[in-house]
């Protein structure tokens, strides 16, 4: 993927700032645009199959939530930017799915970038998706690379008029989306923690060469989550301190709660990171200990055969006058001496538990 992203960035060299070019993987066959309109008394959900339907639609409710799955169709982004008067640099950042989490205040709206993480237990891989949010006075725009179902609970609460989402405005809806993003970090970390503990238990039983690759993969997954969490913490810190004027005081209290959850996730990531570092030390120690044991066995074998080799080399010399060569029992005596030396040395090494 990194090579593909680098190639896409290379194709963008020389273009004017704000040029709309999709950078990243295409994760949906066709883009899907869903508009949710609601107020205290009413709820309406509309799915647009064509761009023409979206252009003809007229909104009639207080708060709008426009959600886009799939970012490969530039014309859809252009129309959304025109309808909501988004800056070209915002649209450019939405299409660049390699962004780090950040928040930017454009006066009439706030632009937020975050990351979704999902752990694939079958493939034992961590999947990352970028979520872009644009929050205005009465609207929230969310842009996702693919349908994940992570916001389904919020949609159901809106539809059933449960909780406080309908009572408050777009800023509270944005808080709900950020809260869902942070909560799903716990799910990814749960799988990551289980994999780490399982690998650690196997490592303590017997270290295998293949485990080094598994440790490296866990380390890279942890680093990926950590690189997304620290900027997200700064984003929430800025929002909870009221630096974005669109967030009302009653919503800032809830943002503080999301900030606390983010700190908790960071602490969990650091704990898993320490475990993985310890696993790497255990692996290196185990492999070094195994190598020392093998070298000790080879050394013992070599030591046992050294006097035997000396005796055989002495009687292998081509001197004419060697009395033992003419003795009838000479051959058997030499073999007996060599066998006795080997047995005695083997017993000594066995008692020392070297073999």
C-alpha cells in the first residue's frame, strides 16, 4: 500500500494547491451517500444513488448528517464542497487518506481528521481507515473509505429518538462520532492484547524463529495505533478547551469524557508496547541460551574426542621402532584405554549436567 500511495503522491507533483486527487486504496466498489435529517420531532434518512438526486434534494430539517462511503468519485466531493462552501484544501485533505489526525478551524466550520482501527483476528492484521469530519452550525459531514458499521449505533439512536442526540445540535453529533471512534480503539486493543499475551505464553514455553516475525508485526501494529492516538489526543484537547467556537459549553463536558477515554487508550497502548519490548528481550535471551546449550554440547563432544585423537595420532606415526605395535594385546589395550577415557569424561560431564 505504501508504494501505491507514494506513486499517487508522485503523480500529484506540480499540481496547484487544492487539486482533487484521491490518494489511497479504493475500498468500495461504488460510493454511497446517505443523508440523515432530524430535529426533536422528526427523522428522515435518504440514500442517493446518483449525483443528480443529490443536487435536486432540498433539506427541511434543523440538523443534517451527510455520510459518504468511498472517496474515489471526485465529482461527489466537488458537489458537496460547492453545497457546503468547503475550502479546496479541505477537500484535498479528505481525499488524502494518509493524513495524521488533526483539527482545523475555518470559522464557519471545523475540519477534523481521525483514524479508525479494526483488528482482523483471522488474518491477524490491523486495518486502518481514515475518518474525516466537517462540523458546521447545523450540519455534520463524515467521509469514510468504506462502510464499517461503526456509526450504526448512533444512527439507530437518532432513528429511535433515544438519548440526547436529537435534542442537541451538530456539535453534539460530532461528539458522538468522536466517542464512537475512540471506543472502537478499545476493541482493537483487546484483540492486540490477547495476541500479545498468547504469543508471550508460547514464547515462555519454547522460543521459535517464526515468533520473531510475529513480535515484529505486533510492534508495528502498536506503533501505528500510537502514531494515530497522540495527535487525536491533541485534537480532543483543543476541542474540550473551547478553541473551536462551534462547540457549545454543554458539549465541551462530553468532549472531556472522550479525552479521558483517549488517555486511557494511550496508557493501554504503552502497556502493550512494554510487553512487546519485553517479549523481544525474552526471545533474544531464549535464542542465546539455546545457542549456548548447543555450543556446550559440541564443546563436550570435542573435549571427549581430544585425548582419543591424541592417542590415535601417536600410534598413527610412521616410526619403525614402536614396541606396542609388535605386542599381541597392544591394539586391544589401546582401544580399552581410549574407551575408558571417553566413559570417565562422559560421566564427569554428566554429573556436572553439561550433557
